[in-house]
């Protein structure tokens, strides 16, 4: 029996690892991530981001794959993170593969959520 996680989960784990490594090289502090060996981020208005970090202010990162970016759950999480970013002068980023950047931007616009789209 094959016990390996689905391809999308492995892809998201790789994206998460790449993002955390990049933040570590860019003077971010207090990096928290949903990654083995790191402290997970605290929930924000009921939703838990994939990564949070500090660099003059709080940064919130939600990672989505080319499949998950189309899911209904994104709207709920993105509203929570977007409201928090607005309320506390934080920066909110949706992190997606290059091919999904347009989809993410369109969904954010339709939902009227302020966030930057970062490709990885």
C-alpha cells in the first residue's frame, strides 16, 4: 500500500519550505510555519495561515497549489487574513505557482480582498 501524500500536498510542502528558506535569507524574524521543526502560526480570526513573519510589521502568507487556489475554502481564509491585515497594518500575501497567479488575482478582486499575489 502506498502511504505517500498526494502530489498536491507534496507540492505545497515544497512551496512552504522554499518560502521559509527565502524569508530566512531576507532578514525576516519570528518566522512561524506549518512545517515540521517550526512553531505553527497562531490562528487569525479563526483561520491558521501557512506562514507568518516579522520585518517592520507582520507578514501573513497563505500558500495554495494550482488545485487548491480554486477551492471554496480560500474565500473564508482570505477574508480572515485580509481583515486582520487591514485592522493591524499587516501585509497579506497569497502564494501560488506562477500558472495560478491570474486565478488568485481574479478571486481576490471578486471577493474584494486586499492582498499581494506572490509566485513561487
